[in-house]
C-alpha cells in the first residue's frame, strides 16, 4: 500500500485529463472526501493511475515532476516535520528510510557513505510497468525537493540513477534534478557531496527533531525487522558502513533509530560488545567477498574498512587461518 496523498496530488496535476473522476475511481478515492493522512491505496492501482495520466502527456511527461516540485515537508505530518527539524540532512536521512513506512509500504530506502560521497538508495520489487518507473522517479524527486526545502534551493545531487530504461522525453527530470539521470543502472539512487549532507539545515532544531522522531517511533507499523536479533541488525548496519572506515557506535545507533547509550546497554544485556560485533561483521563480509565475488583483494580490503591491504591480509589470516588468496583458491566456484 502507498499513501493516498501521492495519488491525490498526481490527479491534481493531470491537467490534460478531462475526466478526473475516472482517475479517482482507479485508486478508489472519493474526490469530495476530505484528505485523510491515514488513507492508503494499493500500489498496483497507483501505478495504473500514473499510466493513465501519462497517456495524456506522452512523450513529454511532466505531471509527476510538477507534483514532486510542489511537495512540502508539512504535507507529510509528523514525518515531514521531523525531516524539517533535523539538524543536518544526514540526520534526516538517517531516520527517513525508517519512517517512510508510514507512507510507503513498498519501497526500502537506505544510505551509505563511500569515498567522500553520500549515497541514498531506493529499492522496491522489480516491474517493467511505466507506472512503476514513474513512481521510482517521483520517490527520488520528492526526496530532493524536501532536502532543498531544508537546506538550499540550489541543492544538486552529484549523480541520479534509475534501474529502468525510459522512453519519452527526460527533459523534465533534468530540469528537476539539475543533472542528466543515468538509466539502466544496478539500483535506483542519488549521490550527494558530503559537505551538502552535513551542512546545517535552515530551521533544524535538535529538541524538536527528537520530539517528532520519538513520536514517530510509537506510530510505526510492526515489521519483521523488530523480530530480528539486535546483534544481527547491528552487524548488518556495520557492514553497510565499512567502506567508509569502521563506523562509530553512534552512527550505527542512529541507523537503528536509538541512542548510543541505549544500544550499548542493550548489547551489554545480551553479553555482547560493539567492538566484537565490528570484528564479526568484518570477518563475515570479508569471507563472503573473497569467496563469492570478483572484487580484487585490494578492493575487498577497502570495502571491509582497512586502509591498507597488508592489514587486511593479517586480519583475514587471523580469522580464517589462510591468506585471502589461499582462501579464494580453496573456495568452490
């Protein structure tokens, strides 16, 4: 399911569709009904809606970018206010992926720092439908609009990419993002300069940010994530961040939407320490990459948080009793 907010805004921008009642019927909404933030529509119906509007504008599709350009943090209730109150965009993104479940139960958003670049990724079930492609474009475009509201209107990503190959004009996308998107990529996402991500936001307030994020925690729907062992969740977050060096406990705690002291206490209650989990995460990731990937050993050293290959080799031999090269040679193809 996905928030009816998106569907209503798309219909309002369907300026070339005469019979908008038909559009409302596609997603099962009443045009005279007051907007309710809790209303949801099925993702299949939403994609059908986007395709119906696209028919009226093809090949120069602009309606979904008009919607994205007009989005404001306040449209998203407590979620939007939390985003706006974040002290930096990094703070906002650290929680954004978690709280989008309130509006979008289909997509998964995550981030990673790599080589001085902040990568924001969007994952959802693969689909060849035009409606799904337009929804992917809108998801990233809306994120950029909210980020610009928070920082500066001229904020431009270093790279924008989509997994789909797109027909029709892409000029509206270039106008919105400020750069030419790349199509046919491995994953949907945007990359930002670190200085833009860590720049103070316009009206950020740590106290207000904490208030709204604490409130959102109480409203999140239950997920399978909650049932996963904390140790597993911590190691997964560590592995995501290793390419930028060994992450601080505070970074991992933020990604799990808890305070550093809370994470440290919960690990201690389970007889675990953060440093042990860092070591375990590096070991598991290293063994997986050495035996099951085509990355060079120097690249794997980088991806597991080592600044030098020699240090990686020593650590790997300590973990596995073999050098990385010998371990790779002995692994089945």
